[in-house]
C-alpha cells in the first residue's frame, strides 16, 4: 500500500484549547496554545493524582476513581484557566478524553466538558486517549509524522506507525498484560506498594540485574507482539523460593525484572521498526531515518529509557521521550490533540458517548480474538 505524508497544517491563527483527562486515576486539566507556526505552548497543566485513595487496595478502584474525579473536576478546571491567564471566552475548543478508560471516570470528564462547551458556546472535541499519547511529541519536541510510537502504560503496550493525525497503523500489541500492569503486579508480589512503576524502579537501583535469569517473553519470535504475564509469574515463583525476602534480594529481583523487560521491549521494537521503516519510506522522499517516539507512564522508567537510547543508536535513528511530567496521563496532551482536530474541522456532537474501549487503529485484526464489545484498545 502506498501512503502519502500528511502535509504540515499551519493554523490560520493561534488556537487555544482546554483539555480534560479523567480516564483513570488522574484528574487533569490543561490549557494549550497551538501557534501559527504549528508549535505548541503549555499555558497551564494541573494534575491531581489519587494514589493515596487507591493505595490501600493495591490498585485503582473504578468507583473510588469516578467519585474523586467528580469531587474535584470543577476546581481543577478553574485553576487551570486561572493559571493560563486566558479568559474562558478566548478558548477555541473544549477537548476531553472520551475513551478508552474506566467508564465512570470518562463519564465525569466528558459530561463536564460538554456542559462547559455549551456554556461557552465553543466546539467540543472528544479525544482518544491513545491518540493523545501518540501526538504528545509534536507538542513537546516538534516531531511531525511519520514516526514509530512505542506506547507503554498501565493499560496498553503497542507499537504504532503514526502516519498523520487520525491515521495510525498498529504493528504490535500485547497478547496478555500491559507493561505497566506487569510493573504494578510485580510491586504487589514484592510488597512494594502502589503505584508499582516508581516503586519497582526505586527498589531496583541498588540491585544486581544479572542475579536472576528471568524469561524474555516473545524474544526472537517473528511476530512483533509483546507478552508480560509469564515474566510476572517468574518473579512470583522466584520470590516464593527466596522467602523470606531481604531488601537485597528484593533489589536483585526488581533489577532482574527490569533487565528482562528491557531486553524484551527492545527486541520487539526492532521487529516493529523494520516494518514501520519500510512502510514509512513510501510516504516521504526524505532519507532521514524514522524516529522512535515513546509515550505512556512506563516511558518514565530510567532503565528502559537507557535501553531504548542504546537501541536507536544501533538502528541509526533518534528516540523522543516526553518530559517526565507528561509521561503519565495529563490534560496537555488532550488539549493539544483537540486543537489538532479543530484546525482540521473535526469536532464532536454533544451526544458523543464515552467508550471504555476505543482502539487507536480500529481496523487492526485482534491478536487473539475479541470480546462482545469488540477489539480491545
């Protein structure tokens, strides 16, 4: 299939969007300006996490998350507007995450956005949360498609060829656990607390990554998919064999887990990159190598960042990571994506539904089937 590169769209004027994100356990609102030269500025970015409310349960409780969003969404939106210095009437659109995510939280944010847009008489843009992660590099680093996206978060692990705004081709996905979920479950197994990603990284710093020879799931397989369930199980079994666990053993277990993750992810990225680079070469006459963009909460992991830096060095390309503050869910990426759709004339009706499942590439064939609600995101 021959593809053409999307032309860079230059806004006729500054476009200012407010973005509302409530898909999981962060209540986030931001105001972003899309400039006439296609660059972006974050005018405000307010994020309120719910870690303390969910910590006793070792994971996110959907009902608690939805209630927490409801209690603070208006306050956070007011703070975001105040810090931006922008009069609400100057906003050009109201963007909100409509999926995928926890349906209760999505309903809170999307319903608030609908009411706010109606009150202001402004367009509404319902945003796919995964697309917002995919386009963040344009806001923070000025990276334009095409590029290969590695999305690694609590709910998703995918490689996607980003061909343009609204134009995505999924290359690889996880057949079981997402990478962020594997970090959370490993932390729970080892009693490290919640959220698991930062807890595992902190515990692993003094550890020996060579002490435990954990499996590298899917490594060497010809299909570019991911799997982390077996790695999580291997950690549990080794922890049981080593019980009672000393702090040194926990450090070695987590360091060995991270080493296995890095080997597996870079191997999977190599296959995905070969596929994406071959297709991207048809989109542009440029000889510049295809960049790798990494997004999602696990993109904050230091050891994974180092491994991917080494990987792109071998591939002769570059890797772009979002700033740490924008790795996890945030309103800035939602506002930026909303502005991108607005300048293309793509807005949403006020009866647009929230969607617990919303694949970024809904034409991709499911890896191992699908449920009654259709393919997973």
